[in-house]
C-alpha cells in the first residue's frame, strides 16, 4: 500500500519504504494534510484512519475502499470521485465536505455529521445513515436505493432527483427539504416529518409499503432534534421576506375590506330594524 502526493512522490509504502520509519500511516496522512499536500488518487484501501484529523484534506479520486474513518474529522475536505465503498465513517465529521460523484455504497455513516456536505450524484446505495445530521446537505441526483436514513436529521436538504427507492426514511426529519422529482418506490416513511417540504413530482403513494406518511407539523411539546439545535432554521432570503410581506398586506387589506363590509351590513340591518319598528308603531296608532 502506497501513499503518494499529486506529484507521485512516495510518502508511505507498507512494503517497507517509508519517508519516516517512525510515523504510522495515520500520522503520515495527517501530516500531509496539515502541510496542504494534495493526495490525489491516493491508495488508502482498508487504512485505519479512525479519529484522524483530516480537516481540509485534498483527496480527489482517492481509493478509501473499506477504510476505517470512524470519528475522523474531514470538515471541509475535498473528495470528489473518491471511493469509500464499504468504509466506516460512523460518527465522522464531514461538514461542508465536497464529495460529488463519490462512491459510498454500503458505507457506515451512522451518526455522521454531514451538514451542508456536497454529495451530488454520489453513490450511497445501501449506506447506513441512521441518525446522521444532513442539515442542508446537497444530495441532488444521489443514489440512495436501500439506504437506511431512519431518524436522520435532514432539514432543508436538497434531494432533488435523488433515487430513494426502498430506502428507510422512518422518523426522518425532512422539513423544508427539496424532494422534487425524487424516486421513492417502496420507501418506508412512517413518522417522517415533511413539513414545508417541496414534494413536486414526489409520489407519496409509491413511498408507502403499507406505512402511513405523517407530513403534519410536530406537536408543541416535541423536543428539538440535534440538527435543529445545532443548525437553526434557515433564514429567509430577501425575496422570500418580500413575498411574505406582500401576502401579509393582501391579507390585511382583505380583512379591512371584509370588516368594512360587515360594518355596513350591520348598520343597514339596524336601520332596517329601526324603520320596521317605526312602521309597527304607526300601524298601532
């Protein structure tokens, strides 16, 4: 197993050639990352990088198949096209990591921090993402067939055009998520929170397998999820704010108009009632 920089210089060779014989593979990779070395296409298959600090790592096209990255810090890392098939990333921190077109088939991402991660068109078939934090994650066009997202926190995530066939989304938090055009045949969605989600072209009937979809708002006594605590609700854009204000003005104008019409109707009724009483008095006299 060799680790080379983007210039082809060998940094680590498990066959016996070491840049520094006193360094472990994990320490070598960490040092390379800290020095800003781009490990393009690095061969790290099966490597034990558990708990490693790889923040901002440059690993485009790296082969990390079966690697142990549990608890590792990969915040802001660049792994486009990387192979992480069958890897262990449970509890790893991948906030704002760039991983488009990466292969994470069958990977363990349980409890991973994936807020605002870029996983466009990523292969996540059969991945275990239970209770993962996917706040505002970019998953458009991703393959999530048979993925386990039970209890995942994915508010405001972009799943536009994603393949969620047979995925487990029970009790997932998908508030404000974009599910437009997503495929969901056979997906389990019992208890999923779809409040204010974009469901354009999303077939909820197909996503049933006998389960009852519960898109209603959460109860007032519900505790905030970890994702909602760590990431407050997305602030409205200026256009959204202006649109909301315009709707509020229209509603107010309508209420004022209806109030005025109601007042006129009441006054007319009182006038008619008074005239009727006067007419009765004249007849009696």
